C-alpha cells in the first residue's frame, strides 16, 4: 500500500499560504484586540480606582459594597 504524498503536501502548502494571508490581512485588528484584552485584564486586577486616580487595593475586591468603596475613597 503506497501513499502518494504529493497531493497531500500540495494541499497542506495551500492551507499554510491561505492562513498566512488571512493573518497578515487582519494583523492590525488582531493587535488591537490583544491590546484591548490586555488593558481590560490589567484594569480588573487594579482593584478599586477612585475618581482622583488613587488605587485602593492591589486585587479585585468584589465583596465590598458601594458605600464602603465611597467611604474608602473619601478617606484618602
């Protein structure tokens, strides 16, 4: 049983070329998406950010109520 590799390799080469062209065409959109996701994740880890720019805690504080957050920000 002999397999002819030429058609398989030709199809694989076409798939690689097509994928490369698609990635190249949407490169700016992919980079913008990566920046947006990175900024979103960085903001989630920032903790409580008051209106004057101070960051109250190093991690996300989900168990605090809005009144406690306002009180902490006013105490700064």
